[in-house]
């Protein structure tokens, strides 16, 4: 009897492997004369007009272009500012590309509260006119993605290489980079560019601190304090920087290690700066005299950081994060600049 039961179990397992996870999902195989780049693809959905009566209708997804502001799930907005071709080639790269394109884009955090908004080149897929998937190219754009709190906006760049010379490229945006369905599709003309809109309002947050406040921060690994001590408007500009800030500020700060066994280190990468019009600012190469240091328990360190802004501002908000890789700020500090 036991042998019969065992035999039946073996048969069931074999059938499961054949018809289940070990099976193929292929439904047919044949030789054709066209590939994917030569076919016209339409999206078909099933729509119910009357109870129990369904019919198939073709729908056309809207294709966006340069300068169009797209709102995603009422949570945030995305605008492709433009696509520009560059003659630059990275001498150390083995990638053979026909064009190198710089794509600038602006994203705005409208309603995301739990996490700061962050959109990088990994959220996009790009296809050239030959139907080739494009890859990132080792070159720097003018703008860097920033973790962007509620009410703020960030200007960013990505650089890609095409395999076929293209006057138009297709760009697909994915809220979740692992999804197979895009949230927005763009048709972008190479060379088309629109000026980003920097005007806006400064966001406001609960429990913002002020210049000179000594802020105690408790963590699982120990406690420390942080204070923003000074702010100075800088008139000099770095001749080697391609950034063109409207204003540059030098910010002085002090941190003190109260009880952390690991050394405490706070650099300009620990801060994100919002200008008076709600734009995320950027670290700027300037002259500092005080540098951050690894600080042991019971000691303190004073340092300086320099940031550029896109607009003239009477106020800045410093967003500090205990972990520079965190997706949300732990402390926000409002500073008057005038």
C-alpha cells in the first residue's frame, strides 16, 4: 500500500513539473519577414459598455514632447526640458555610439510626504530612430538629481548614447524602474530645448529650526548635535565650473559627537538646499577654510559648505539627513540670507 502511495506521489510531482513551473509559455514559433522596429504596435483594452456585453477597443496613449508638464498619479510632475547633442567623447569608454545626447528634465514633488522624490536615469528607457535601445554614456550633464522634499522641484540631466543617428528619440518614463509598463511616453526632437521654470514658492514645513539653534539628534548608535552657525553671500565664481548659479552661499556649521562610538562625519553631502522659489540647489566648487573631519566621541568640528542657487533668494531651507543615502530629510533649517 505504501509503495502505491509513493508511486502516485511521484507521478503527481512529475505532472506538476511538466505542466507547471518547468513548462514553457511559448504559444507558437514561425519565421517572419519583419522585426519589432518595423511593426506598428497598438494598445488594445477590453471595455464594457453594457452589463455582460464586452467589446475590444483600441486606445492611443498620449505621446508627450519637450516642455510638456506631466502629472504622475497626482503625486508629482515631470517635464522634459530638452535634448541636446554634444561632440564630447569619453576617451576611456569602449562604447561605440553614433551620438551622445544630454537630456535635461525637471521633476516636482506635489504630494509625496513619506519619501523625498528622486528620479534618475534609471527611471527611463530610450529608443533611437533605428529602434535600438540606448544606454547611458559616461559623461556628465549639467545638473544632478536630488532627493526632493514636498513642495520642491529639482533639475536633473542624463547622458545617453545612440547607435543610429537620430533626429527624434522615444523616451519612456517608469515610476518603478522594475515595471514593464511605462507611466509616460515622449517623442523628443534632438536639439529642441525650453527654459526651465524656476519661479515658485518656498515650501513650508512643520518644526523647522533656525540659524544658531543647537539641534540634538539621537540615533540607535549614539547622540550628537548640529548647528548652522553662519551664512555668507559669495560673489566669486569658479572659472572651471559649467554651472551658472544666480547666487552662491557659504554656510558654516558645527557638529559635536556626544555619545557615538563610531566617528561622526558631516559633509556637504549630508545637506540638501532649497532656495526661496522651491528649487533644489547644488554643491558649488568654491574656497573654504574649514573642512569636515572624522570626530571622535566628546569632540566637535566646525566646517563650511558652498551651494549655488538658480534664483535670488531671501531665505534658504537646509535639509539635513543623518544618512546621506536616506530618501527623506531628518531635520529642516530655515535661514534668512539678507
